[in-house]
């Protein structure tokens, strides 16, 4: 396998048959909107898909993200790399499928149900304010995978002390009026909302993308690069 999986920040624990990780600077940027030569970026995507195929995973779902709350369900009738538009979350119960979001300070939210359903969400402040976590967990519920039985992991993202925002952002995310700038811990908000949904298995990666700028890309740190949050349901 390539260095992509060897250098990634792994998600642990996850249910049997589920793998999750966030790529790092060592793997290079996966952002498709930067000025980096397209051949170099696509070579990384090709390497990722080769690693997935070596694990028996032939489907990869991604999307052009818009910091919204749209979450897409992916069934079995496709192969290869699927790239949608205007989608910030993915859910599937199809073995042999991987789902990915691009992040660089926003939170990659990994969701897995022990009976074989997975999801990944791209949650910045806008998506969090729009309720993307609830949208994703609602989809699990609707498909017969109770949200309270899921595992939720909040991956590397910018920490509260590094993330000063205006009062309009604080109000949008917390629902409480703010009179001035303040520090926003998006992962703390997401964890509280997961607990509100009676999810008991909630974990948070200790890494801050801004503090650990030598390992992760950070938009606030001035980086154009993007890492990936990937979750995969292995073939049975």
C-alpha cells in the first residue's frame, strides 16, 4: 500500500469491518480546487483508490461540498469513483464502499452502526448550524439503524482556542445571541448534539489542525491544501 494509509490518523474504535481515517500532510492535498497541478492531485486520488481496492473496496463516494446539510444515501448499483454536487455528507450500508469528505479545519464526522452502516459528514460552522449531524443521524434512523446505537467520532479539526469567530457565527451555531467575538469549539457543539440524540459512543480526536499545522492542513493557518476524512465498510 501507499503512504496514504500508513501515515493517516486512524479512527479507533469502530465496529468490526469498518475502517476510518483522516489523511495528513504526508499524503499530500486532495483538494480539487487549488492551483496545484491537477496531475499531482489526481495521482493521490488514484493511489487512494488503489489502496481501497487492495482492501476489497471498489466504490468511493465523494462530492463537491458547499458547507450545507445535504446528506446522500448510496446504494449498490455503481462502481468506481462517484463524485456528486452540493453534498456534505454520505451514508451507505453497502459492503465494499468508502465515503470521503475534504476538510481543513472543518470537522470530519465519522458515524458507524454495528449492524453495517457507515456515514461521514463535513461539518464546519455553517453545516453545524444547519444541523448536518441531525440530518445524518435521521437518515440512519429512517434506514433502520437507530442513531443511539451508532458510534460517532469527531476527527481532527480546529480547536476552540484557535477559532475566534464573530457574534453572528456564535449565534448561528449555539442559538444564543452574542454581543462580540468569541471562541468556538465546533467539535464540542457536535458532541453535545450527538449526546442529545442519545448517542453514548462519542469520541473526539485530540488533534487541532491549526495547532498541529505540521501534520494537517489548516485553512485558518493559510493552507490551500485539504485532507480527507474517509470511512469504509469492508466486504463481508
